């Protein structure tokens, strides 16, 4: 996709909510635990970085339940 002659990602402008199990720079990431209630991510996780690289607008979802297993975002077309 191109916009004004510039190439944009396949997710350009698509808002995506990411559970707080993934770090998104500048956004609260509690990992579903009270221990991390005031944690603000200092960098993006690999998954969030990939989404942003393809133009997604990332925001956070409400907290996950207490310390669930790790969840990975996998979108084959972005590989």
C-alpha cells in the first residue's frame, strides 16, 4: 500500500488493543499482577514492535488475570 508516494505497512492505521502481558513502550504493563501495578514499559516487546513496524496503532487492554502464562502474538503474513 502506498500513501502520497510513501510505502505504508499492511496494518497502517489499524488500532489494536494488546493485553498487558506484552510490553508497549510508554504504556502500563502489569503482567496481570499487583506486584507490577505501576510498571510502565520502557521498550516494546518483539511482538508489539512487529505490529508497530507494519503500521498498527497499539493501545492496551485491561489487566490480564493474575500472572497467566506467556502469550505470543503470531501473524504469519508479517513474517
